C-alpha cells in the first residue's frame, strides 16, 4: 500500500507531497484529551483521532526545551545541544544551551524540498530565532518557557517589519492570536502555490494556566469531585476506548514533587504522596477546583483554535493531503507540590517583545483564593500553576511527571491525521515512537534530502525513523530508546525498561543508585519492579545505557 496519493487534492502541494501541520501542546498529560480518556472537551482532536490514528507508546524528552530540540532536529536532545535547558554553554557538547551546529531543523530540511515554512507560538531553543533557522515567518515568543496569555507585549513578529495584527483592549488572548497568525500564514502559503510545513507550538497548558472565564465556569462542578474520583473515571474510560488493558489497576497517588516546597507551603503529607481529596478543607478544595478548571478550559480553548485551522484546511480543499500530527512536549507538570504556586504579574510587565516568562519557581508563594478572588482566577492579572495532585490526574494512570524518566514524564498522546495517506481510520497504534521520528517522516514524505553538512558544519545522522510503517501498520522493527533529564534516566528496549531517579553522574552512573526494571507491555504504570528477579537483564541494559549515553552525548555531563 502506498502512502502517497497519485494526485494532490489542492493546487498547493506538489503531486503526492503532503502539507505538514505539526501541533505541539505544552505540558498536556497523557490522558487529558477526550480521545485519550480525559473529561476535557477536545472535539477537534477527538475527530482527528477518529479519522486518523492514536499512538499509545509515543515518547518525548521529559521537559519543554529538550523535547523541542529533539522534535526540531530529529536527534536526541543532547545531540542537538540542549540536554538540560537553554542558556549558557557549559563546555560539554550535549549542553551548549542552544541548537548545536551539528544539527539542522525541520524547516531547513523542508525548505530544501521546496516547502514554505512557518512557525507560531513557543520557540524555547534559544537564539538564533526561528527565521534564522529555516522558517520563513514567525509569530510568538523566542525566549522563556511561558507567557502571560493576556499580555500581547510578550510576543514578536519575525522577520522584523512584517505586518502585525492589532487587538482591541481586552480582546487579546495568546491562543487565539497564535491561531490568527497561523491562518494568516496559511493564506500566504496558498498564494505561493507550494507545499508547506507549519509548526504550531501552543503555550497551552503550561503554567501560568489562564483561560476565558466563560469556559472555565463550565468545568467547576467537574473538578469539585476531586482528583481521586476523576482518576478512577479516567482509567475506566481509557479501558473502554482500548487504550489500556483491562488488567491495569489504578496506582497509588504519585509522590509530591519537591518535599521542601511542600513543607514550606503547608501541603506536605505523612506519606510524602499527594493527599486524598477529602482530607482537604472546603476552601482549599474550592481553590484547587478552580485551578484545574482553568487548566481544562485552557486545553479546550487550544482545541477550539486547532479547529479553526482544520476548518480552513477543509474549506480550501487541503485537509485530505495535509499530514496533521499532535504531540505534547512532556508529561503533566507537577511543579512543585499539591497546592500550586502563584506568580506576580508585575514581575513580567516590562518584558521586551519575544521574551516570555522565565526564572525558577520553587520559591514562589501559594495564594489560597477565596470569596470574590475565585472569580478572577485564570483571567487577566492571575498567574498560577495547578499543582502535583492535578498533574497526577492529567497523567492517569502513569507514574510521576514532567522532569522524570518514568512514564508520566515521557509518555505523550500522539494523533496522526492524513486522509490521503492513512486509510486505517480510528485505529490505535502500539508502535514504539519518539518526537525525533518527525524529522525522518518529513524527509520520507516530502522527498527532502537530509544533509550531511550545513553551513560548513558536519551534521549528525537522524536518530528517528519514519512513521510510514506505523501509518501502514507494518510489523514493528526492534528499537532502543534512551532518556535522561536532570540525572533521571531510562532505557527502553522492546517491552523492557530500566529507569531510575538521580542515577547519572558526570562521567557515568552514580554509585549507590539502583535501576528499576519493568515490562511496560504488562505493567505500563511501573508498579512491579522486576530488578531483583532479573539482575542479569538489569546489568545488560545498564551497560547498554552507559554505552548509548556516551554515544548520544548525555555523557559527559556538566
């Protein structure tokens, strides 16, 4: 079966070559979307899934900028130069704080095949900006991990001098604006009558969670039920959808992320895990229900805006021959304890254009919102996170969160929609995949040539593999994936996975820290550690991890 149709449906793409729309959600948990079992209303993504494919073993790189580095380059984050975070060059090749010269971006490769290239939203891989790394047009923020979604001053239009939209007072909201510019860029692409690649990287639902209040209000009663009830409901829905085996049980509540922050804010529990919902007083439950309701409304509003783009593609006869991919950059964000933190808008009021919110948050306060202040939560002037217990719900039923190499940190929903090329519609794929597969897929489907050199620099070979075989449901080939962030690490080989926290040292593994071993096919929630039963397997996979860590520049670490 060929994935490439004989004739493209619209005048835009060249015959047989699809447009590519890559949509990246931010901090979206594995089961947040409706089509993955969540109670959040996501009808656009649900329809794309019903007409396309859902993947159940697709992985990211555990945090915002390492995942973006991997996605944009088709390499592991350390190979791409951003093994930890953007910023200064540490002198170690995997940690230069920007995209390394040994990499090329999806846009640079697509341009070589005659594609127009566009990006909107969150960049977060440091300078050079998108328009100096292959993208023709950009609107969004280059620096920072988030924005105040009600403040247009954090955004920038590139190249400089391009026309910009104006918004009436009170009209601007970042998710709407990102989509407005995406639609503008699509209109430009149609005038050029060339195939196009668009990278649509929303800020939703990264903290500070913010959303239109009329949407937030629709979720309050749902989240007043609490995370314990909703985790159980999600798991049962996932089973009915065929996303997880009937034999899977709901794990205990996940551990609190940073216990020192929990102690400071008064949310620490006796067992160190997220608290039972019913153990909290009424004021705290109401504050927390509002926090999660805002997050859900932020995700729903993202879905609504994706719908605007899908409708435009449909109206212009482009939907059939456009490959749409939706992925999240990491698991749900637990930063840092069950109550969540609040930010001061004044700290970011004078950010220059293109510079979003940056800086550490473990020292930030928690504000218990009561009375009238509840009504303003998520609106202008309100900046907060939703906390580790709601993140535990977002990742149902997976273990741990963003930052970690356990499944809750690295496991992403992935939807692929392409009517002209995917014919097994509504199916679920269990093929092992990773963000870096997008580069190999782009090369495969566009006819682009992946370079061996670029601007005088040798380019590393792609690490990913094309998703074509998964689209066609061909048998999966053996594969190994390695993960590391903030010294948390894992290696996945077939169904087997070793994983540990804080195990990676500067030159190798830290003494005294042990690997856990799981058969992910049987135990996707990582509750049955088989390391003591299979020490020889742990040793073999541990040696393989160190070998691959050196090859992929995880080692040496700063």
